[in-house]
C-alpha cells in the first residue's frame, strides 16, 4: 500500500502529464481515508458516486458532511432508466 507521499507523487505526476483525474466512492468507512488524502492533495479532483435514487438519508447526510469537512466536489451519476421503470432482471 502506498504511503501518503507516494500517493501524492502519483497524483502530481498524472496532473503534470495532463491527465484528467477523478475518484469514486461508495461512502463506506473505508473510503474516507482515501478521500481525506485526496482533499489534502487537490480538492478540485471530482469524486463520483452512483446515485441510484435509493440512497439512505444518512448516506446523503454523510456525503454532505464530507463535502463540508474536506471541501471536495461530489458528483452523483444517475441511471438513464428512471426509478419507476427499474425492476429486477
């Protein structure tokens, strides 16, 4: 597992090479250390999550708390099929 300095160096290298960076999260506890490190490096790197329309209110509050504490931008990705048309396959 890379150290913070190694993680930061990789991010900076990708940025200097002109690569577009992003992160993903499921808002589980194990995501928080990575989000914290990312915020220390560059708060402008977007963080994507799948917004199924069925997220618990607690999950949305946790997202908002992380946004406020870390200054990150969270981007919800919604399915093309509306909730009313989703069904078990």
